C-alpha cells in the first residue's frame, strides 16, 4: 500500500495500544515503525537491475523481519524516559503489530510480499485491493485524528481509533468476497466464449475494487478482459500470445527472475533486437492499442542485447492515445 496508508495504520495501532499512556507519541512511534519495511528502496541503487526486482518487498517484508525488528525496536523504546511505565512485552507487541500489519496489508495488493524469506521467496499476493484505496485509508485517518483530539486521560480516547481500525479491516475482508464473485464472473464469461484456461488471475485496478481485469492463461496465450462491478458488463476478451520461447534467447537468471516476478502471467514480444516482457500480475493497466498494434498493458521490461553478449534490463511505458 501507499506510504500514507501504512503510516496511518501504524499510527492507529500505536494510538490504540499506548495512546492513553504516552499520548500522541504513541501514534508517532507506530507510524515510524510501520514505515521501516519500505526503506528497502534505499538499497536499490546498490543492486543490479535484475536483483532490484526481488529486493523491494523482500526480507524487510518478511515475517522473520517483523519478529527481529520488534525485538530491536522494543529495546530502543524501553530506553526512552516516556516509556518507563510500559513493560518490554507491551512495547514488543506494539512494534510487532506495526510491522506485521504492514507486510500483511501489502500482501493484499497485486505486488505481493515475500513473507517467508529467507526460507522461501514465494510472493504472497491476494490481489483484492488497489495499492491506493481511500475506502481503506480514510476510516483509519478519521478515527486516528479524532482520538488524538481527545484528552489522553479520558477513557473515550481509544474508541474512535478502534472504530477506524475495525471499519478498515471489515472493508479489507469484504474485498476478499468481492474477488471471489469476480472470479466466478470471469470463469463464466471465459466458458461462454469457449476458452478453456489453466489458470485465472483477477486484479483490482481502481479504488473501491470496482474495476477488475481478468487474465485467463492457457499454454500458449493470455485472454484479457475488464469487468466493472457497478455496470455488470459482458466481458470482451483479447488474446495475446505468451511467446515464452523468446525468453530462451536471453540470460537464464534474467529470464527466471522476470518469470518469477510475474508469477507466470506475462507476455513476451520482440521489437527489433529487443525483447519486451509485459507483467500482468504487478502492472495490469489495461490493453493499449496503436493502430494494428496491441499490447496487454502499459508497463514493460525491455531486455537489450549488448555487444559483449550480456544484456541490459530497462523499463518502459506505453502512453495512452
């Protein structure tokens, strides 16, 4: 999720658990700890273009990191004068909740998180919510701000932030049910049009989980369609060849990383001597059409062969016309 949402979630947790003891400092501490996992982007310049793909939402977004991080942050907080009335266990719990909710919330987006590092690099993504969604964030902010405006010695101070957390959590749960219904819609439409698929990907592409793209995958092709929850339209699918054989011409590690990142939902195209890979798992912005030329989504990775036999990995974006 976006940084504002993650900070708001961490602040809400801090306020709910420690607000009546240390006042607004609780929200500040929660917000700071909750943003720590996303500092992995500061490491990107030190890695190759290929390795950068797996660094973001890597170990800093794992369950193990949340446990270790909570241990360290709680030790730091324990040294503060204003936490002298709070025991280590409570500080650890607040720190851990701020970290673990960050990575779990990110897992609900299409980008996913590597929750099980270093034991497995599998990217967990439930694909139920957009990276930016005010329907989740706004209740958190309203509840948090309301609680912060109440004197910390009043019992009622905690109630608004708890309501905000509850509403946001309920919304997140609702998106799971919406996704299940969306999958049924895409399944029925694919069957109606005679497409026998092996795997199905559905991803939200707007706030409120209203607009969805579905990708039916066969051995050779991807069938991509769009559905609007409000309109309930019949889905028109466009077919794109996967062209997996094109990846056999490039570096094996690079090809494997690109496949891993897309979780198998990709299409490859050749433009001159360059190879482009379109990732439907993490960047489904919709089909782009340029005359007789169509691409499955806007963003792409481009593999450029170099004179020494190696490859350069860059990215590009198709503009709307």
